[in-house]
C-alpha cells in the first residue's frame, strides 16, 4: 500500500523519513554521519572519527497506529519551522517541518483521526472467501408455510420459533 503523504522531518537532531498511511504513521531515522561529527573529524585530522566511528547510534523507527492518536497540534519553532505534535495514548512525537509542510501534515493526520480516509482491509482471495449461506428451497418453502400458519393463529410464536430452529438446524 502506498502512503497517503510522505515528508522529511527533523527528529531529535537528525532527519527522518515519515510516511503517513491510512491506518498508521511510520517514521525511520537511519544511521548516518552528523554534521557535528564531520566538523570534529576535520578539526582533529580524523582522530575523533577513528576513535568513535563514522556512524552514530541515533537511528530509530516507530509505527503509530492511527487508532491510538488522540490529537495533533502545531507550534511555531523559529522563523522557518513548525513542530507538528502527534499525541497518542502513551507518547507524543514531534515532527519539525516547514510552516507550509506543517499545514499539510496536520490536515492529513486530522482527516485520519476523523475517519475521512477509508481503512483498506487486505484483499481476501476469492477461493478463501466463505460462500454465502444458501437456504435449501424445500426448507425455505416450509418456513413460509410455518409463517403463514403463525400469522393465521394456528401456531403460537413459541411453536413457530421451535419449528423454525429445527428446520434451520438441518442446514
């Protein structure tokens, strides 16, 4: 399934790729070299990179089910960026994006919370789908006769219900 919306956000000092699907929000922050690590490596002629390694350990990912999202808020974060906060039952995740991107992200997440996107169930192959129940014609006719006997007062509701259950049990 393709995401509804994808964007890049600044999360905890590192860029992350965020994908919004109709049933979840996923973000992934890959391991990589930071600008600070490059500067330290240049200033120490590579000794700091040799000592600490090139990649940092600030990688991570998270999947947030839409059903656990309780609200979405925005808050300006400087001249160019806005924090979009996704508030869930046990966590708050802040995505730092441009002001224009914040409007789009908030709109998509709000629409998800309000159910404006259909949650698509996985397709079930035709062979795996159960066949609709069929009532055998003779039982169908007998049920109609029983109903007319009940309607005319010959059978009580209790007698009709008992006989109907007996007929349906034969299926």
